[in-house]
C-alpha cells in the first residue's frame, strides 16, 4: 500500500470546546420537544434511494455516516474517529469508533458500510442519486453491469476498519461521505424485508442522534433521542415530530398559533419580503446553492423542435418572475449557481463560465420568437397545441406567471398542472408533461453535482443531447481537475445551447423558526440538523 498521511483529532477537540460553550444556556427543566412541519412528500427513508428534500431532512437526523457536519457546517469525524489518506489521494483507511451502536443496541461495523454502499450501487436498486457513488473504484462500472460487486472500491478489513479506493482523486470526497447514500444499513434487516423494512418502526433501525418512535408517511413521523448514539450526551432534544401536511398553506397558520416551531412552506398570497422586513415572526432568508429551472420535453412534439424551445425562452420575463416571489433572488445566467468553485482557488465557476440566454426581457424578442415559431411550422398560434406545465403546489403562482407570459406574447394556451408531491412525481416519472418546473439544491460544493444529477435523472433520459451525456460521463472519469472543470463548462454550454433546460433564478432559502430553538443547523445545501438543537427558556 502507498504511504498514508495521518489525520489528527483536532476536530474532535474543537467539538468538545464548542459543545461546552453551546450548552451554557441549555435548561434541563424545559421540555425538549419540537414540531417541524412540511408539505407531504415523504415516499421513502431508504438512504440508498431517497431524493426529496423532506426525506433528506428526516434522514440526516436518523443516520450518520463516517463523517458529519459540525455547527459551522464543516466536516468532522463521526462513525469514523480518524482516517488515513494515501499520498496519491486514491486510498482512504477509516478507523471506526469502538462504542458505536444502532438504535437497537447492536454494534455498527465496517462491514455494514460495505454492504450499504454496494447495495446502493446495485443496478437492481434503481437509485436516481447513485451517481454520487461513482467516485468509488468501479462504482459506476458495477452500477452499469460492467463489473462485479467485489470489484467496487470498498472493503471491510475488520469490524472497525474500512478501506475505500477511489476511481480518481477527489479533494471533496469527505464532503461526499456525508451524503445519505453513504449511510450504513443493516443487512440482516434489509434482506428479511427488502420491500418495506423502511416503512415499519421495528425495522427502521438507525445509528444517528434520533430514532423512529412512530412512523406514518402520510401524517407524522416521530423521532426520539437515540439512547445508543455514540454522542448521546450532546443531544438535548427528547423528540422531533415531523408533521406532514396535505394543506401546506396551513403550516404558516400553525406556526403563528404556536403548534409548529419550524417550517419552510408559505401561503401563496403572502408578501414574503414584507414579512422578512417586519422582523415579527423570525422568517430567515439565506443564500442557497440552488437553481430553479424548467425543462422542455424534447421527446415529443412540439417541443422536440429547438426553434419552439428558443421562442419560449425568449419571451420569458424572468425579472417579473423573481419580483413576484419577493425574496430578493437573482435571475439565473446559467445552470450552475454562483458559489461553485472553478479550477483556481478563489475563482467561481459561474463567473468563468459567463452568462447564457436572456437575463432581461426585451420586447423586440417577441417578434423574433414569432418568426422562430413560423420556421417550426406554427404561424397561427390558434393551431399550436396546448402546452402542459407540471409543478408541485407551492410553485403554483410562479408557473401561472410563466403560463401568462407565453399566452400574452405568443398566444400559446397553457394547461398548468400543480399537484401535491406524490402526484407530481408520479406524473413526472410517466413523462406526462411538456414542461416541468423544478429546482436543484446542491448536495456538495462542486459543479459535477448539478451536471451529474441532471444527466442521471431517469425521468429526463433522452431529453438532452447525446453530447451532453457523453461530456458528463467524461468529466466523471477525469483525474485532472483542470480538464474536468473545462469539460463541465463544455457540458453546460451544450445543455443550455440545446434549449432543453432553461435556468430561471437562483433560489434563496427561506424558512421560519421560533427564536427559542437554538443550535440547529441549516446549510447552504439545505441540510437540516437538530443533533445539537435545544429549546431555551422563553415566554409564549
């Protein structure tokens, strides 16, 4: 084996100091129970396949991987107490703690990590987020049926030692390890009931700060403190009730009434910016590494014609769309948002990549757009087929603006279909749309996360050009970072010049929480951690 560099435990010392400071206002006499509410949309809590934001919010409080994030959002040791890295950056040796247990008291072992990772990569798992594991040696090859499970670069050397080999050096690999597909699962539980183990309280055994007490994906998921968690002494909350609402507008009302302490869904008719400025109800706005966009279904007419797609993009007034949201968000000039690093330290992928499409609406574009429709064979808007836009309910106002702009400028009739998350994802998976409205929030700080997600979404398979898919695959296999980033720029250029994906604006994270909830962590990648949270003394 190549020479390994030893990582010290400075971060652990930092955690101890920080915890002492953070606990000074903690009051043991207060009931430490909080209620978090969000729109219905929890389909699975299986770490190998979950992908919705609400699922991730719950999962990152139930599980922990080899590493975790501290209150500053920085990676620190978790299930692994330390690790060694080879000089070429291709081999990691993780040394697990001796006192780590599952919520049923059984020991967490290195073999359970090996099993979980290979299970997620198994082609039969059909995970939409499996691209996050292509960093492992032969991970992609195994997932695509070109290698065996035993060829994948993860191996338990003993119960407390895990060897990980990478396909190529990845400086951000520790950040990747915090992603949910890298959580361990129990082979003995999963293989006894592979289709529904994650649907039952008794078999949803986890290793994080909280565990499941009651489980109803349609109403409420109750988590309680995990008494077997290795860092249990620093977990202050006794319980978290994740309340699932089918009427998302009611969440804000419940928050004002005091029955909900945390939420991120707002009534459609609310002036959110005014609410923030009033500083009355602790509504918080922060930048997110996230892009909101629409995708055109180029697999069917009329949007299989690039001139139609170009025409639609040219008449969108993105500034009006942003202004209507009242969140001080910025019109998107590319798919990759600002904040993603380029090759040289301190440089930004978005700045280097430049601007695409139209940031500002120009009335002259309407004439050009109509000419493009004529070239596509649609000189009479009355003969243009009705276009179906698919979105989730919270985006109803925004997609209605898009529909009205297409109608007012080009005379296009639009059928806006907004649904609760379950119905939306069903229609999305069936390809039952002409335009889909969506957004992507980064899982880690690298542009491959955006490109890999879009290229790997099986619901969008075939919508983009073959060149785009080839470039993303090529970038994924490159060891040279300069070449890799250059290839990702080329991929974004191809994606946006095909007019199959139109970036609209860069999302800002907006949520509300009672000011007496302390030491929670919501990251720019929209992770939500309550591991260190507590309720401080307050008056209602």
